[in-house]
C-alpha cells in the first residue's frame, strides 16, 4: 500500500469568514437640511475611517441622502427628528 498522493501546490486558503462576521460597523450622526415643510433630520453615515478624519462635510447617509456630519453628536440618536430609514439600517 502506498500513501495517498498530495497535490504539489497547496490548496488556497478560504476567506477568513469568522473575522468578517465579527466586524462591526460604526456610524456617525449627520444632520440634513430642512426642505420646505420637512424638518431637518438626523441620519446615520457609515464610517470607513476614524471620526477624527471627518471634516464635517456632507456625506452620503445610509438612506441615500446627503447630510453634514456633526462630530459632536453620537449615533444612535433618539427623538422624533431621527430618519426612520437610517434608524432601521444602522441597527
Ligand atoms: Zn436617513
């Protein structure tokens, strides 16, 4: 009997699924401008860099609108002036 043949090239390692599943997403609070009868709302912006690197410019929010990041505010926010779409998507 002979030992089973092994591949010359080692098999490629799969994706590191465990690390990807443990990754959490941080969000920053951003306030949109009031439009007509619509009040200014607080939205969530997904952070891809440290908050300190944000220059409080307008960023794309989770719901797809543009809002200005306010580093003095934390997400999640409570109250009636929170975007309901961002509140759900940022859970
Ligand atoms: Zn929103």
